[in-house]
């Protein structure tokens, strides 16, 4: 009888180890002298930080990307961003499909866990559509960017356009234009529009893509009634995304309207587009058209909330996700109203989904809090708001900073690197990966007792 290996890995452990392996390989490649513009190897800590922020599609950098890394180094970073955005399991599955290798049950389980899907059916088609859809969107984004960057930078503008498009779609926020991100293009309509569209498309989630495509294909036949056929997931993701983006933009517009350090001297149209961009980029993208340290405290605090929430599930964005927040808010409202069921758009939500949402919130908050405490201890003279901005940005894999990234000491770089990694693999995956105990089969249940809450 064949004995089962004691060292078999769970899908969550494989996902975590695959990200760690990508970071390790990326670190080694970025340590090569050929990766640096000066021809000299950068330090191990900075190489590790850069590989982590790229693979985890965060965007925080300790060294300016455009002036530090050679074309080879930038290519390594871009590949890591693409792998991190799509997910290593997706890339591996795509390679298997390309060489016509059949995926087994184990491979399908990996894909299911990587995308947090509820079914094993149609996974091969799903992976194909994800990869093809991603390449089409990134290609279109690159072509639109070229209309601006090629006239400005010549042939180099092609590389800049491709890099920016992949980085924006993957919600990485890393660019190779300047040290101040996209601040030089704060009022450029084309750059604003293309970047926002790419961020939103990457962050809304692939499930919503296919659901919208299905609905649009039925539009002529069923007219507006087909909008009702959207899945509950899509309805929640789209509604929550729209509310957060437009409400965030409106509040930032109000908070920054008279701020001479940001938009006070801009025209009304420019104030609107800059405010809109700030609201969109905080949804885990990380590009900046405004220096974040110049924001008012009200805008900074609002940005913290938007960053922590992030994008939607099964996409390239981070954060605790829009659907999670919508579920928690709906549950709170139902509790206040004395309802036993959690209902959204005329559908009841399972208690299991609520428990998972609570676990995601609690574990993400724990990662952010511990990271903030640790970073505050080793960066004693840094303002608390700047520390919190950095750690929330790392936890939600956003990439916005108030100037802390560039002055991090060695301990600080390691703390933020660990935070970005934990934020990317997901707190739930971490919990499952560390849970090595066997499932209990004890049918005896503990007695139930009420406690006071609130």
C-alpha cells in the first residue's frame, strides 16, 4: 500500500510558496550588475524590496525605477508585475495550455483557490479568457499611451507605453518616466483617462468582465431587462466600485479645492479630473498625480479608507475588496433592523460568506496594525499619519507613499516587504497555509451561551 507523503502541500501553501519563489528569483536577477544602469549591483535589501513590490503589484519603491534600473532590470520588474498581476498559478496554467498539457484535478484545485472560485467547471476556458483578455486590454492601453509618449520620448516611448500599460492594468503603480510618478501629467486628459480605465478594468475582477460580456451580448434581444440577469457578485462589485470612486472623487474635490499645494490653482475641469484620478488610484493602483504628502489630513484619511478597501475579488487589485465591505455593511444594517437574513439585491447571503468577510477584515487589520507598530518603532521620528499611510498602502498593495519609502532604513524595508507579501497572498491564504492541524471529526458540539456585544 502506497503511503501518503507527510510533506504534501495544500493549495494555499503552494500559492504562498510560488510567490516567495518568484520574489527570490526576481531578487537574484535584480542583484546582477546588468540590472543596474551604473553596472554595479544594488544592495540585497533594495533588490529584495523591488522584487517584492513588483511581484506583489504594490508600487512602493526605495530606489527610483527609471533612473536606477537598466532596460534588463526594468524588463525583470515588468515580468514580475505581469506574473504578480495575473497570479503565478495562472501563468503556469497558461503555459501548460500552450504546450497542450492536460490539467489534472490538482491543477484545477490550484486555479480554483488562486481565483477564489466556487466551482471546478470551465476552468480551462476561464484561464484562456483571463490571459487573452489581459493581453488585449494591456495592448490597447499601450497603443493609447503611445499617442502621448512616442511624440515625447521617441522610440523609447514604445517601451514606456508598454510598461505603463501593464503596470496600470495590474494595479502596480510602478512607472519608468520620472521620480514623481505621473505628477507631470496631472492635468493631461489622455494619460488620466487611459490610466483610470486600465486601473478600473484590472480592479473590477475577471468574473465581472465575463458577466458584463454575457449581458451585453443579450442587449439587443432583451434590451434593458438583461441588466437584471447580472450575477449578484457583479451587481455588488459594480455598485460598490461606482459609489467608492465617485463619492471619493467628490470628497477629495471638496477637501482639496482650496489647497494651494494641490489643486487650488487649477481650472475647474482639471480639479475634477485630478480628484477623480486620486480616488481611482487609491483603489490599489499606486500611481500619483499629486504628491501624497501635500494632501490635506481629510483627504489623506479618506485615502487610507479607500486603500484599505481596495478593488474587487478575482482581479489584479488588493485590499479587503469591495464585496467584503458591502457584505459587512449589509450585515450590520440587517442586524440593526433585527433581520435574521442578510439580503442584497433581493438575494440572501450565506452565513459562511459573512464569516469569511469578518475573517478577511480582522486578519488584514491585524497585519496593518502590527506592521504600523513595528515600523513606528524603527522609524521613531516619522509622523504617525505617514507611517500609517505606508503600512496601509503595503497591506492593500497600493503603492502610494507620503515620502516614507525613500527614507526607510534596513529594518523598515524588511517590514514593508513582509507586509506587501502578506497583503498580496491574502490573509485567508496565510491562515490556511499555517493551519496544519487535521480537521476534527468530533460530532460533539460545545454548549451555546449568549454574551453582551456592543
